C-alpha cells in the first residue's frame, strides 16, 4: 500500500523556538515512519516580511540543519528550500485566481502581521495563505501537521481546493489538519497571552533552540506568572498554565501528574525545574546542530537533493492542473 502524504512548512524568519519545536517539529519526526513526508523551509513565505539577504541565508541554513538535528532523516523525508522548487510559486499564482478577497480579509495572521509591520503591508502578505494552499495541494497531501495558529489557513486551503475540484473535477486531495493535543499553542514567557513566536522583538519572551542552559534557566526564572502561588492549569493563570504545558511536553508526563509533582512547592522551585528539563532536552539537538553547521557544502547538497525529489513529486499535479484549466501543453 502506498503511504499517505504529509506536508508542512516552517519559515526561516529567525531561530526556531521551543514553540516551533513543541507545536510542530517534534511531531514531524514521529510521523515520518508512517507517512511519506515533505518538510520545507518556506523562504518564499519569509519574504512577506522584509528580510536582510545575508540573515535570510543564515536563517535558512540554520533552520534546515535544525530539521535534521531534531531527527528528520533526509533519506526518509523530503527536506528542501521552497524557493528551489518553482512549482510552489507557479501553482500559487494559479490558485490566487480561485481565492476570494473576502476570504483573505478574514485571515487573522494577516491582520496581526499587518499591525506589526504597518510600513510594509505588501500584496504577498495578503495572499500568503494562497501560497500555503499551493504548498499543500501540490503534493496531494493528506495530512498537515500545524500548531493551533495555522488552523484558519488550513480551512481556507480546503475551501480553495474544493472550489477548484468543483469546477474541474477531482484534481486535489482535500487535506486534514493534524494539531497536536498538547503543545499546539506555546505562549510567550513574558507575555503569556500571546503565542511564542521566533520573529518576536523581545528575546526574553522566547526560548530559542540555540539558547545555552544558563540562558534558558534565566529566561524561565524571569517568566511572568501570578501571585496565587499554586501550580495548576487555569484560564486566569496563563503563565503557570504555559509552564505546565511546556514541562508536560518535554518530560512526556501528563499535565495532572506535573501538577501533583509540584503540589505545595513554590514558583521559584518550579521554574528552575522547567528550565532544567528544557535545557536537558535541547542539549543533544544543539550538539548535532553544531556538527551539521560545520559543513555547509554537505548541508546544501542534501537540500538540493530534497528539492529535486520535491520537484519530481510536484510535476504530475501541476501538469493536470494546467491541462484542466486549458493551458496549451
Ligand atoms: P513567525 O514569528 O515568523 O511568524 P512562527 O514562529 O510563528 O514564525 P513558524 O516557525 O513558521 O511560525 O511555524 C512553524 C510551525 O510551528 C507552524 O505549524 C506553527 O503553527 C508552529 N508554531 C509556531 N509557534 C508555535 C507556538 N508558540 N506554539 C505552538 N506551535 C507553534
Ligand atoms: N504559514 C505557516 C508556514 C507554512 C505552512 C505551509 C505550514 C507555509 N506553508 C504549508 C503548513 C503547510 C506559518 O506561518 N507557520
């Protein structure tokens, strides 16, 4: 039986955070034996926010190395840079003509990013979810692992794909979202009402995968909590709830067991324990990452191979799409 297909993407907009790891990348690795997986460093998406060329290049390679360091075997998964596979942009344009302005206006990520980048609300930022749709349907993906923040984009992807199929016949597979039960929304340490995000301006809000043990522990010690001094999950305790969910993810223990473990203990003790558990989890990945980054030529060669494989997988879908629309072959 042929394996089902998974596609997911991550933007090279900074150093990946604990949020990207717990909400997305740690699950990618688990899915990779059961599915035929494509994971892309989506640099075409990254330029919807202005990027310094040398920084974009560094971020791209670093992120690519993180994918491998976190356990994704490039022989078993198709790992590549989106910009090296032109079919993404080609299908992205086509699907722009099947997406309505009304539906794009509803996208909350567009609203958030426009507010943060008021001097550069470009057309790419607006049509970003259509390119994301193309990324997914280009490979006839069945499943798309994402964090909670991406659910709305996946709903839109399904709507656009269904609309296209209604006009031209069963061309695209309609994908399902895979949102992990815990870790799907890791919040900022300083601002637990907002998602931890790697392009954030406040480095104390985020744990970056590259942070040293000392920095990690310091950031957790400074994490914003509350004055109630009990360690439990509750809507009115976003800081502590977030720390519990992080501790649960990195230790593999249930949240209720974590609450029991710290029953009667103070916040200082708890924050130290979370920091240590996170640092310990990241350490082996950081070592592997450093090793991969020491040989950029090999890293680029692995990416080129991935891009070739992705381009071959994308070609049949792009061909039937063009034929269906009426383009001359
Ligand atoms: P940016 O800050 O540039 O918008 P980001 O960190 O929010 O980037 P990506 O790194 O591109 O987003 O997201 C990759 C994947 O990680 C997505 O599936 C996203 O849903 C997930 N993800 C990102 N941040 C978090 C978080 N804080 N909690 C859970 N999942 C997250
Ligand atoms: N929009 C996503 C990144 C992304 C993606 C994708 C995720 C681009 N293309 C395709 C899943 C599938 C983000 O902002 N995190």
